[in-house]
C-alpha cells in the first residue's frame, strides 16, 4: 500500500503545480488464450491527455542518453491522445512501416453502483458500463478529482483505481503516480512514429488495410523471391513458393490468434477458417 499512499500525498501537494500528472497502470490482456502483462502510462496536463505503452518511455530515455534512435512498436494497440476534458479521441496504430490515426468521439455511459470497498486508506466506489461491446466494471475514488482515465473510459467523478471487463480479457490496476514539473513531450513516439507522420484514415479504411495485409502478409517477400533475391524468415532460407505458402498460413494464423480487440464492435473481420 505504500505506493498508493505516495499517490495521495503527491496529489494533495502537487495537484496545482505539476505540469504533467502521470499515472502508471499495470495492464493484463489475454492473447492467444494466455495473459500478457505490461505497464501503461496515463499522462494528464492542462491541454492534453495521453495513454500509451510504458516501454515507449524506456526507449525514449535510452535514446536521450545515448543519442541513438531506439524505436518501439506498441504491444497494446491502445495509443490515445485527446484534449483534456474531451471525449474526442485520436487513436494511433502502427502497421509494419505505416502509422495511422483514427478520430472518434467516444462517450461512456457509466452506472454508478452503491457498492464500496476500502483499498488502504481509500474508499472506492463501483461503476459499470457497456462499452465497445464489452461489459466493464470500475472502482474509482471520488476523493481524487481526476476525470481522465486509461484508454477512452472517461465520465467518472474520480480517479479509476481498478478496471476490468467481464470476460477477463482486460484489466488495469493503478500502481504508481508521478508528478512532473514540466509538460512531458511525446511528439517523437506518439503524435508521430519516430518522425513518420500519421496518415489520417477512417475506421473502415484502417480495417481494409489490415485485411489486405492479412490476405497476403508475404507479398513483398514474394516479389523479392521472384526477382531472385534471398529470403530468410525466422532463420530459414526460403527458396520455393511452397515454403512461402507455409509461412503465409502460419502468419495468418498468428494474426488471428493474437487478435483480441478491446472494442469488439470495431473489430477487423478476419476470416474464421
């Protein structure tokens, strides 16, 4: 509970002075039937709220120290930017060598329940919602007046400490708070992908891009093979079309197995068979 005590003290002392209020959430998501754990960052400043993988911070720190350009692709696919106190989200998606952004307005209709529980010195209240075709339960603290939240789940009168869906596919647990004296700049890895400007697309356009890649994930490799180039995939030298077809099928199965969208109502319609 020491971390949560630190959170409370820092919020009381620095709420009016910090330029960026940073909250670290331990996230667990289920992919290919197995849990995957990682840390996520929620940055809140006067103008913008941002949500992204913690590993972006780690690589950004290494780059600053070494002068090298350490790059990272999201594992969460939950890169969010919005104006603070707004429901208008910008969702960023990396796709191989491309970077896309989708604008959406997302209003979450929470039902605040009567249930309460204690977590250390904090009193948490339960809330529930149906968002993205998932049933969600949150535990929030109205004594900590932050309305910004992980991902798109705005609308509660306090900071979310716990959040999970009813299928056990996603869960978020608040673990740490940091107050930064200056606004933290993320333009290198969020608003752009290491210098690559995002291409603005609609949801349907993005779904088509992902489906096109799924239908032939080895298209560029096939062209290289036809032109007499050397192709090596996973340490295996590919010399025949039959080998490439096997790799294509394996990659397609991997894409489907590791796809578990946080918003199923926006899911990419990958073939079931």
